[in-house]
C-alpha cells in the first residue's frame, strides 16, 4: 500500500470523512463491539441497536422479538401469541380463550364457540373443545354432547353414554343420578333405600 493512502475500517464499522485514527472507526447500527476500532459483531435476534458506536445491543420489549442485525426499536415485533398496538412497544400475552397466529402488532382473536385455549396461544388449533362439547378436530366450533351423554375431558374426543341409573342434560361434563338413585355426580348411583315409618305401628 502506498504511503499516505487511507486504510479500510474493520468489518461492520465506519468513520467520518477525514478520520485519522483507527478508533474513529465505530460500529454501524445493528452491530456492537467492546471498543471503537475493532471488528463489530451483529446484534443477535431479539435485540437491536439504533446508534453508531460500541454501545451494547438493547433487548426488545417483553413479548417481542427482532431479526438478527436489527437497527431500530420498531424492528421488535410482537411474537405470535402476544398482542400490541405498535411495533417496538411492550406486547401482552393473549388471554385464555384467544389466540394470535402471526407476529406483529394486532389483537388476539377469540376462539371458536365452545372452545378455549391457554394463555399466549399462537395457533387456532390451540383452541380445544371445553368439557361437555365434542369435535374431531381442534380449532373448530364444537357441538354439545347429547342428553344422556357426557365428556369430562377437554380437547377432541367423543361423548360417552352415562353409566347405569344416571342421566345428563345436553353439554354436560358429568352425569347425575336419576330419580330414585343417589351418588356423586360422575360416580356410581345406588338405589335409594325403601322408606320406613318414623313411628311404626305395633
């Protein structure tokens, strides 16, 4: 290299016109280093850095993430399963019974009828049938178990016929004892004992 020629700054750094020191080479946005004049490393996914220099990359707000090499706070977008009003803001998890299957700002969607989901659900198929309702697939509207049947578990599956001496209304999770029988809901039902007179005749 000829005497007096300019030298290239290290990887992912830049300098102002007329720079005369290696330490004038500072990290570009989206990159960080321990000190000026060194090669810079990329900001990892979930972080960002909008300023030049050797400052550390900042973490995205709660419930949000960003791609590698992000150089703006607005590169932090809500994760699927989280909602927010704008990019770069704090995101909140979708409430029970809702879901959001795409990243970015926006509201969570309500699960189909007679289904529910856990907090921060990120797929429509996270919406599963509630007790007393059935369907062959997750993520679709569920139908009530017919009278005389029950379903005590959440999710897909068939309704079961009530045990002997018990019955149910439509959409029930448990059966109850029929008239003339006694027992806990969902349990065995025994015939009631014959009535006896309080003061039997001699």
